[in-house]
C-alpha cells in the first residue's frame, strides 16, 4: 500500500522539491485507512488529535461552533489534503473537521510526522508551506465573506473548488463541484439557505451553472470567474515556477 499516500506526495511536490529519499520517507509513513459516512467527524474541536488525517477520497470541511450552537464552515477539503496538519504541533484541535461526503482517509500518527519532519528538512519545509497556504486561503475566505456581495461570494466559492479539483484530478474543463446543501453553503458564506437559493437561481438563469441533485456543475468557468472577481494567486499553485 505504498501508493496510498501518493496524493499527498503529489500535492506537496507542486510547491516543494523532493529527492528520492524524501519521497520514499513520505510514502513509507505508517498509517491506517478509515472510511467515514457523511456527517462523521475526522477531528473534534477541543480534543487532542493524535493523528493527522490525509483525505484520499471524498470531501470534508472545517467548522467552528460558537456559543449559541451556530456553525461557521471555515474551509473545504479535497482529496490529497492533510486536513489537520497543524495538530501535529498543537495540543488540542481548535476546530472540527467533518465529512461532507463519504470519505476515505489515511490516519498518520503525529509522532511519526514530527519524526520525519525532524529528519528530512525538505519534508518539514513542505509541511510548513502547506500550513501557510491554508492560512492564505483562510484570509481570502475572510475577505470573501466580509467585502463581497452574496452573488460574488457564491461564485468565488465555486471557482475555488473547481480550481482545486482540477489540480487534484490533473484535468481542466467543466467539472462537478460543491456537493453541499444550501444550508451548508450558507454556513460557509454567512448567508441564509433562502438567500443561497436565490443566488443559485441567478447563476442558473445566466447559464453559468447547472444543478444536479446536490451537485453544482460549472458551465461557463470564465464568466463565473468574472462575476466572482476570482484570482487564484492566493492558492499558490505554482511556487516552484515563481
């Protein structure tokens, strides 16, 4: 099962240079594979996380629960993501990670992540970069919710998800994105489900998207990016070429 962590390796190598020893060390990390149904937790807020979870298949999201029980979705996770890498250094998880769809994940003990980072500087550098990019995405989400109108927020979320999936799947063109309910989209964008539905209808009216059950299909990516004022620089996809 040496190829189980291949998606994580491919993702890290887009931004960091590994030699053959680095690659072998990463792929040789111990792990256990676990499958979860939608709604199940990978990590719970307030608990100690003794493992880092690498998403192999499916979608997940990070969320914070506030005092009155309200939920804010603060990030989406796609295959290849180490969804809680920061917990290899933090004592407790400051947010939860929940399965959006049925998922398959690899759980890597935090002690083994710390050990490999100490012995392989290139891997430590790649882990560091990965957490920095997570921060960059978080800043963009703050700007999206705080300064864009509802239609732009929704379009921006769709564009981000599409770009990240194109990278994961190494393909371009129309792609299915965001298998989320309107309530979940609203919790990610600071909107009510009713408002989300209105915005989806506007994008459908203009033939930028189509809805198929819980899946949104992008029909006109270029125009959707224009509506969203979407620039992918914050995803830092081409660091090795900069």
